[in-house]
C-alpha cells in the first residue's frame, strides 16, 4: 500500500492510504492469462475465445459479465451503482492483427498470420486484473463507487468497434472512461500522460484510376496510367500540405499501389490505398473534401478518370484534463511522481476517441520496455513483445484511479 500525497494542499487535507495492492499469486496468474491470449490471437469481431476466457474468469470471481450483442466483447459492473452518480468505466480492446508472429518465445502465436502485435492482450489482462482486485475490495465493503469494465472488440477495424459498443449502450450510466495503450518507448513501471490530443485522426483512402490503355511505344495516344498513378501518389500529399494548416499535420501515406501486368502494355486500371491522418478535429472534418479535390485535380491533369473511396475512421483521442489528472494522481499514489512522464501526440489512430465524443475520459501510455533495453520493438511489428511487469502496473493504475474517483473529494485532499 502506498501513501497518497495531497492533491490540493490546504485546510482539511488528509493523506489517504489506497488499498488494493496486487498479490503475487494474482500477478503470476495474470501473466499466464496474457500469454494464453498471446498464443491464441483473434481478429476484430472474431474474438470469441478471448471473450469466453475473460467472461469465465470474471464469473469465477462471482461477477456477472454481459456479452455484447455481436457475440464478442463484454461489460461487467462491479459494486452497487448509485443512479444519482455516474460510473467510471475502464476499457480494454480484445483484437489482434493479421500479421505473423516472428518471435521465438514459448508463448508465440499459434495462429498463422495473426499476432497480438499492438499489446491488446496486455490491455485486456490489465483491465481483467483490475476488475478482480476491485471485486475483492467490493466484497470487503471498501469499493467507494461502482465501476464498469468494458472489453471491446475490433479496435483495429475502421471505424472501430468502439462505435458499435457505444450504440449497444455500454456508456449508459457512465460519467468518465479510462484506458491505456502499450508504448514500447516508455519503460515498464511508468506511464506517459498528455492532456488534450494524444492520438490523431485516421481515415482510410482508396483511389482507382482508369484510362483506355495502350502500347508503351505510344503513350501520347492514350492515358499513361502508371505515370498518372505515380503523380497521384507523389503530388496529392504535396498539394494537401498547401491546402491545410501545417499545424494540423494533415498527411496522406500510401500503403499499396498496383497497376499493370506486362512491361510493354500501358494498363487500363490502377489502384492506390493509404491512410489520411491529422492532429485536430476541424481539419479531420474538412479532410474528405480536401482529399477528393486534390486527387481529382492531379488525375485530370494526366487524363485519368479517378474514383475516390474515402472511409471515415476515427477522430483524435482528446484527453480530458481533469480525467488526465486523475490518472496522474493514481499513478503517483501507487509509484510516486517519477513514474509519470509527459508524452507527445502520436499520428496513430485509436477508436477510444468514439467514447470521448460522449463522456470525458483519458488514455495513458503504458510503458512496456524493459529498462535498459536498447532494442526497438515497435507496435504493429511481428517481433513486438512487452516486459510483462507492465501488466501489474496497469492493474495498479486502474485500481487506484477507481478508488480515487469514487472517494469523497474531502478524502483525497
């Protein structure tokens, strides 16, 4: 147990001792649970085994989880909800990525071309562990307010399973929401915090170009579609850089370009796929029109017919300052002020942002790098792994936040 320092010094300020430390047997169990998830990753909206495993463990603790309407994902309330007081929700995401696991560890993925390469197995296990600790505190009469656990499917599938979860009513009765995301640039034992935008908007872009085709000996008689595709790939990002405020960080990055089948044939069809990212909400709202116009202009210049399929993804995650301070206080209570560091806004997208369209909340970056380790293990890479001590840190963070959020204000001053 750790001594909580005063949030606001002054008359009536009293120190608070936070219960709910993580026992070694539960810590070991959670590591084993995470490894089991890591060995059996499931893609978005296919997380049936993962959902069943989480549900079974919560039921074994005497809780009553409810599976979401799509058959994957679940919510579980702990404590007695006072309808006059909104609950705190703690969110995890369940899905994995369609990439191979190239590690040589014993808990390497057993599913071909599927891997927990973004740390969702860690998120899930940390929220589960927090739920088990909070449930025990509730049995002891030491949980000050009800808490909702939210295990969400399909975070990696645009526009994200969070939108479906919200539509299913998971925020009914919720006043604040918390989450973490693994960060391989932060040491295990620490978290990164940032009030305001912490991730970016992310949309998907599909462009098709068409022309009559022809012989590579006579490009002047047709539409040189390969050149047109190349110019769209290069010039559209450049045009957008002059059509949007540079501070918005609007960018298009291509992940796929396909065209043609023979070296001496000008093709009739080309395709480009990529993502559109930006740092702020106003530019995100303008982005579809800006991108459509830029693609059409470049394609027309090269006599190609263009079709743009702009798929809305997610807005930026904008951390509420008050909820961010709750996370800071919680981590400080458990591990001291040096366990919290400032973090920058990422260009990555996160569908946690959909919850923040409805209730205030905050996401912390959970350090998963072994202190002193100089290897670079980036997210969405087949060799991604974590220092498993981060699981206990996530549990400590969530349980402390739930306790502080539920306590009377006078008790936390």
